[in-house]
């Protein structure tokens, strides 16, 4: 006879969470899917809240009180599982009960750290403006570490389910779809007719586990890394004196006058003091004399200050400001400690290539340089 074990809400929760997790993983790279990705985060958090409530309201197999067992039972279960003789439980076994709670906490932490990142770094979402950029940045580090941990936990979870199938000879993955399991007698009756595992089924198990582990590793290393679609990419946000953020408006005079001898160095790449120094010293500009009409020079100066590194919300600006701290106004981006640290591993030979010409030719390797974009996945070092 079959017993009804997993109620419909528990099963729906399980498979919808799998779907949302997969969707969040696939949309995790690049800003193009960021909105979709964050929506999935809110949904996942909603699922966790639901599951916690269902842990009090669900049937006896879904309730926390039904599957969170004391230390003695956990230890006893783990010991027998280690001897490859785990007892059979209709619901969650004592070890996996706590794993369920751990996974719920993990998904919640991933979602919350994601929302903090979104609020702090992008100034968007329900916590926009609540967290500083630095808090957002730290939350992002936690978010990616937790997401990688989650992939590892998923692999262990799938392997454990396969082991369970193998050791106890019942298809628990199928019962997460159907909701039913055999009762004690039917199960004991069926298993008593089965001989020892044949070599073939041992091999099958090993292949399945290897596939699960390799799949997990592939997920970790082959994160989808779509390149940015520059045509649709906006300029970064800059914050004005009143603290209002808006998309930077490109100044035509700047493009006209400062993007002839070299690529237009993005205003977000130097602090205001440095731009003042550059603009004051144009008559001896790195060995060249740049002559500008006074009005044009003033307009460009104002533009550069309106979007200088202090005012920009990009990762590069924040990090280079942090690295500058007490240094006097530097007029070369390539002298900023953050720039040097990021490029110290690149061979001097690379910068001399005809396709690169110089360190200052950012756009050769960063196609989004004039949009103030230096994302890792867009970097291309030309031959
Ligand atoms: C007449 C040519 C010329 C014009 C016009 C010009 N520059 Fe330059 N600029 C140079 C040269 C040459 C360098 C040094 C490049 C190198 O060392 O590879 C330089 C370097 C720079 C650097 C330092 C880059 C680094 O290595 O970090 C900045 C910043 C800069 N220019 C800003 C400006 C701005 C702003 C304008 C417009 C007002 C401008 N430049 C217009 C010739 C020019
Ligand atoms: C020869 C190619 C090359 C040139 C030229 C170059 N870069 Fe880079 N840049 C790189 C590479 C490669 C990295 C990645 C380094 C790493 O993360 O290990 C990088 C990283 C960066 C980063 C950090 C990106 C991140 O998110 O980690 C910034 C910002 C940056 N470059 C700005 C500039 C600017 C500004 C210029 C011009 C003044 C410039 N780069 C010139 C190759 C180049």
C-alpha cells in the first residue's frame, strides 16, 4: 500500500525552488538580466517564508516538529548510515531534517545579501538608499560565496538522494513528484525479494554520482558570462550636490576636444582635484600643448567635476577612491594605486603591441571604456 507523505504545498515548494534557483543561476551574470535575477531573489525569499510557515501548518511530515530530531537520533542515524545500513524513515531522516533547515537559511541569506547588494551598489530594489555602496559591495562578496556554497550543497543533496535510492532501494526523487511512498509492510516485502546489489547497479550509482559532481563543478566554472551589449548600455549614474542620482550626460565639447589624441578618459576615473589639475595644466599636457577656448575649457571642466569619481556610483570609481585616500591629486589614472594593482600582472610587452600602443589606451582592452565600464567579462586583450 502507498502512504501519502509529501503534501502538495511541500512538493510545489520543492520543485518551484529548484526552478527559481536554476533561473537565478542562469541570469546571474551581466546586468542585462539583473532585474529578472533580483525578481527571482524576492520570489525565493517568499518561498522560504512560506516553507517556514508550512513547517508549523503542514502535515506531520512537513512540520518541523515532525522532522527536527535531537542530537542522539542524529548521531545514531549518521553512525548507521556510515556503516551503509541506515534505517528507513517515511519522512525526512534525522540527519536530513537539519539539512532542510540549513538549506532554508542558506536560500534566505542568499536572497537577503542579494537585496542588500542591489540596494547598496545599484541603488535599486526595496532597500535602495538604505545601504552604502561599501555595504552593498561586501554583501555582494557574501552573495557570491553563498551562491557557490549553495551549488555545492545542491550537488551533495542530489548525491545523497542517489545514495539513499541505492542503499534503501526506493526512488525518493520520484516520491517528491508523486508525494507517496510504500508503507512499512509493502516496502519490507519488496526488499526481501531483492538479492544483493549487482556489480552493474554499483557501477550505475558511481556513474550517477560522478555525473552529479561533474555537473556541479561545471556549473561553478562555466557560469554564464554574457558580454555587455554596449549599444544599449547607459552611462553610469552620478550623484549631484543634493544627493540625487541620475544618468551621466555626455558632454559634446568633452568628446570633441578630449577624444582626439587619446580615448576620452571617463570623468568617473579621477577625483575632482585631479581633473582640476589636468584642466589647469593643459598648456603643458604630458608634453603636448592643448589649447582650448576659455568658455569651452570651462564647460569641459564643469562636466568633468560633475561626474568625477567622488560622484560616480561605479565599482571602479569607488575602488579607486578608496585606493587614493590620502594621496595628493594625481593627474594620471595609470598612477592610481588601484589601477596599478589591477594591471601589474600584464606584461610590459602587451602595452607596446601595435594594437594597444600604451597603458593609457584603455579602450584597446576595455571596449566599454568611454561608457565608464570596465567589467571583467568584457575585457579583451588584443593580439
Ligand atoms: C594634443 C593631444 C591631446 C589632447 C587634445 C588631449 N590630450 Fe590628454 N594626453 C595627451 C598625451 C600625449 C597624454 C599622455 C599619454 C601617454 O602617456 O600615453 C595624455 C594623457 C592624458 C591623461 C592621463 C592618462 C593616463 O595615462 O592615466 C588624462 C587624464 C588626459 N590626457 C586628459 C585629457 C583631457 C581631459 C583632455 C581634454 C581637455 C585631453 N586629455 C586632451 C594628449 C592630449
Ligand atoms: C593591455 C590591456 C589593458 C589596457 C590598455 C588597460 N587595461 Fe584595465 N584591465 C586589463 C585587464 C586584463 C584587467 C583585469 C585584471 C584582473 O582583474 O586581474 C583590467 C582591469 C581593469 C579594471 C578593474 C576591473 C574590475 O572590475 O576588476 C579597471 C577599472 C581598469 N582595468 C581600468 C582601465 C583604465 C582606466 C585603463 C586606461 C587608463 C585601462 N584599464 C587600460 C587590461 C587593460
